C-alpha cells in the first residue's frame, strides 16, 4: 500500500496512510499517521472541498509530519497524524460523514487521536464522541483549542520581536493579520490589548465586521492588498501555503508569525525570507498552544488548564533556543527547528547533555 505514496514529496516515511472511501455515507479522504514512536499520533481533522484526492493526500501528508515536529517542540510524548475529509463543511449529509469517519477512527484503536481543524468545530467533536472515544477537545475539558493556539502565537511574536529588536514590548507596532476566524480573531485581540496597531483581512466580511464591532480600533483591508502593507509583523492565520515562491517578495514585515499550519509553500521559501532579513517563526512552534490544550486531556489526571498555560509559556524558551541555533549555524529558524526535531526523533542517537538542549 505504501509504495504508491512515496512518489509525493510530502511523504516523509509515514507509518500508515489510510484512504477513506465509504459509498453509503459519501465519506472520502485520508488519514495519515506519520509517527507513533513517542506515543499515539495526534492531529486535527480537516473538512475541505479539495479539488481532487491528490490535493487532499498531499495536505494530509504535509500536515501530519508537521504534527510530529509540533509534538517534539511542545515536549509532548506523542506523534503526528492528520485526517482530511473531502467535502464541503456545510454539506447537508455532514452528520452521516462524521459518523462514518468516527467509526474509521475507532478501527485504529487509539493509534490516532483527533479533533478540531478547518471545517470542524467543537459541536462536531462532541457528536463524533458518540461513536468513538478517540476524539479530543471535549466540551468542559479542552474544548475549542483556538484561544490557546492564539496565545502561543502571541507569546512567540513577543519572543521573536525581542530577538530582533531587544524588547518584547509590542505597543505601537503595526500588525497585519490574514484570516480572522477563531484563531486569527483571538490573536488580533491579543495584539490590540498589547497596544499594537492591528489591520486584518479575510474573505469573509462578516468575520471582519464581528471583530471590529468588539474592537473598533482594528482596521481592515482587502486580502489582495494585505501582503503589501508595511507592517512590523505579518500573521498568516488562514490556510496553508500562504507565502509562496511567487509572492514572498511582497512581504514587507520584519517578522512573520501566525496560527496557520504550513504557512510556507516549501522550505525554499523559508530560505528566501531569511535572506531578505525576515524572521519566520516555524508555525508548529507558534501555534502549538492548540495542540497542548487538547493533548492535555490524555495526560495523567485528566485535563488541567493551569498545566496547559504553563506548558504554553515554556514555548518561549523553546523558540529562544531555536533562534539561537539559527544564528549560531547561520541557517533560518525553520531549518533549525527541523534539525532539532530530527535530533530528538533520531533512533540510537547519543544522549545530549541537558545543558545543550531544552527539548526532551
């Protein structure tokens, strides 16, 4: 089964890839399990009207391997996985799709735990819990992870700005945010509360109006014009591959940090940003707060919000370490994070002295 997937550059020695095809419910998509070396695979499930199965598969492969790195950076003893369902999240037969999907998740018997991502919400998670116990983000426990993803991105922005300018004070800085869904709007509010001048853009004008109603000082601009805005910080908070080889030169910000997964089209974009003196915070560090939140349901003693907040705060030290490695080696932060993750994951790797790494 696996050889046919090796043709895709997004394939990174995944342990398991499951094609979803259930004609009675109309369920189509993929479950990609990248690694269970450190524990069960964790990762959200995305519902999106992909143009074709290959596009969906590539997304699942890329997102699942990034989840493994995210677990390493968040110091979680889990691996990476991802589910993608090829459908419109507003589909009339969504309940049937979710029920069939939950049963597929149960067949993995705890090898993969999943929850919210694009197209799914907390209500959907509670519904699927009726058919499978392997969903995280339960109401009354972790719930919606979006505020925690925004919190970690905000802390990383503060840490990265200090690395650039010697101060973590964000007051007076201009911040451009693309996408004001659940994570983007939460991040916009955090920047606004810190005294930043926030400008947002979204394809959904209702989302922008809702945000501005509670925060009138936040301004709005068109999606097309946002990348050209001269801002101190650019925050991609929509879908992946936001910054590409074709558009990276439009970025005028000194710092790129946001809540979206896989913000860069490929590693070459990270190199170009670095060469243009633009600091990009690896997204699987910036948005790791969401994963830390839902994963906490699986830790001893059950969900504990104070433990979650303490773990998110530790991401600042992790990012400081990655930025220091980046400067010392003369490589971009994405390369440094990837190397550190691979060092942790490498089998039979000689133990590094505690003083040499903050990541266990």
